C-alpha cells in the first residue's frame, strides 16, 4: 500500500470538497489527529476507516480501496459507446445524450467550487406542473378501464 499516495489523494479530495479536517473527521467518525496522520502518510488505514472517510468525502469506497491497493483499478465503461449501441433510441436522441454527458464531464473537470444543491421543488425533475392557481399538481395520464 502506498500510504503517502493514498493520504495525498484523500487530502486532495477533501480540499476539492472544501472540507476542513474537523468537518471531514466529524462526517467520517475519525479523530482529527488520526485523519491528519493518514493524509500525511503516517498511518495505514483499515478498509473500515477508508469506507468511513469515503462516506465523509462523498466518494465511493471503491475509489479509496483502489488508491490503497485493496482493489485493482477496473477500466471505466465507455458511456458514448453504450449510448450508440442502444437500439431503442433514435440517432438524434443518442447525439443529445452524448452532448449532455460531455457537458457534465466538462463541468466536472473544471476546478470550480462545489455546485449548489438543486432546488427541492424542481418541477421538471419531479414530474409535476404548476397550475394557474399557484398550486402544484401531479401529471395525470389518461387511462381507460376495460
């Protein structure tokens, strides 16, 4: 296990998430001194500790296991190829999905502060629409009973 490399990776992820040692230690349930030692490569964390740190960082435990050498890195699936191979959607839909995916990847690749949480009452995401009276109603589908 490359403890220094793992610690450096954890520190980078913590900083990208704009978390202090105190906040991450609270979220992970690991003491600040221990977490600091892990980040500096002075301690070799167990799989359980890595899982707790991953939870605090909001990354997959698998990611930290790979960094620690507990798991081998698997190739990531090619999303664009999977979209293009789907026979149930049109070419236009495939191109739109690929463009959206690439836009998300570009956005995630930028070193920007974490995005704000999406609004809980998003109408498009929830499948609801606003009526003229200002109340929210669920969409209804017309069905015939036989």
